[in-house]
C-alpha cells in the first residue's frame, strides 16, 4: 500500500485541522498587516470606493501582494506531521519556478477580483467615500481573506487544484481584459487584439497568458507524478517500466510545450512580431490535436468516454475553422471556441488521471 511519504500528494492533506489552524493564524496576521499598510497608504482622509487612489485600488494591491507572499511561504513549509513535504518537482529550479508561477497566479487573481468588486460597489454607491479607519479595516479584511485562501491552496496543492487555479486565473484575466479594453471593437479583429497597446487591458491580457503558460508547465510535473503513481500509463504488453516512463515523458513534454507556447503568445503580442505570435498560437492547436489523437496510446488506462470527448472537441475546433474559412465565423469566435475547448480538455484530462490515481491508491 502506498504511504503518505511515498505519495507526493497525500502528505499535504494529512492533518486538515492543523492546516486550518495555521491558515487562521496567517489570516489574523494578514488582517493586522494589511490594515496597518492600508492606513499608512490612505492616511487620515476619506477615499472613494473605486478608481485611482481609492479604497479598491489600495485593497487590491495590498491583498494581492500578501496573497502571493503567503502562497510562496505556504508552498515550501513542511506538511503537518511530516519531516519534509513530498513534491512532484524533481529539481530546486523547477520548485522555484512552480512556486513563483502559482504565487503570481494567486496574487493576480486577487488583484483582479478585488478591483472588479470595488468597481461594482462604486457603481452601487455613487459618490460615496469611506472614512480612513473603516477603509484600513476593509483593506485588512481583504488581505485576511486572500491570505487564508492562498495558504490553504498552497498547503493542499494537488494536480486538480493547480488546474483549477490556472482555469480561474485565465477566465478572470481574459474577462478583465475584455471588459477594460480601450478598443470597443476588438472582437471584430481577433482575441489577440486585446494584447495590443500599453494600457491596463493589454498588460492584463499578456501577463495572464504568460503566467498561465508557466502554471501549465507546473501542471505537467504534477500530472506526470500522478500518471506514474497510479500506473495510468502502463499497458499489459509492457515487459518493464521503460514503456511507462516513455509515455509519461511524452505527456509531460506535450503539456510543457503547451505551456511554453501559451506564454510565448503573451510575450510576442500580435502588434510586435505578428508571424511569431501566429506561429505559437497555431502551435497550441497542433499540440492539442496531437495529444487528443495520441492520448489513448500514451495513457492506455484512460476511460473510453474521455477519449471520445477529446475527438468531439477536436472536431468542433476543426468545424469552427472551416466556418471561418467560408466567412461564417470571424476569427475571434474561432479562437474563443478553440481556447475554451483546449483548456476544458486539459481540465478533464487532469481530473480523469487524478481519479485513476486515487482508485489505484485505494486498491
């Protein structure tokens, strides 16, 4: 039977009550620290709810920074009752890269969510201003909630949770870029038009793609560990483990390439080096197609239903591309369909592998 020390995932979830206690202590510290920093920034004057130099902007920045720092520290702390934390990362460099990427994803998600909430509240309470003590307290509360969630996320990080972080971060980041776009007709061009310019919208879009790409490379490490743990990539015809290691390696590098290409789409935005941007964007679809077609051979123990769904997703992407070619769909529609189905397929892949790994551990 697999022990908690052998399994790179269960060690993090061994004592839930101790983890909750730690998260509460971290949240109380963040409440005080956020409140003090908020009061130091806001000063003795009243502030508006949203906009520049507002309660919303201060709370978003302070809570985001504290959230990222809490995650980074929580990710490297030993699990309760364990001498060290079991991890899928093979090297210190990989550990640092995964930690930084996940911490940034948590921080940016908090930044965008708190900013969006402040805009909604500002529209609800038009002209209202918040007194300095109340504003500092609200900054502290936002910091405490963000720190609490981030610490629990770091302490119980699994393959499925990494995928959830990436999905939430992508949706929040891209939606924020869409809503704040300076060009209201961006959708008539393509989704990459969101990354054009040097305003808040373009920065949000490009940073979202870059950080999400690095997070996807972290998912590759987690998924490879679960594939090996659950023997999902094994085949009855294997004489030894070399075939399993080869298949796991191909899946890992396929996901790494997806992450690298996604990050490069954000780095080489369309108004800078268009042909490089288009090459990486097209490469995402090519790698996705290769994984869908080959996943049955790479992970033989995946359910047939998942394999069928993958081919259905691929058919929809190809069909949307044909409709674009004949002038029925515009490029934005094709890109949104493609990205949505690619990342939905990734999440489903991770959930199916995790389910198989849990079944193997139980058996």
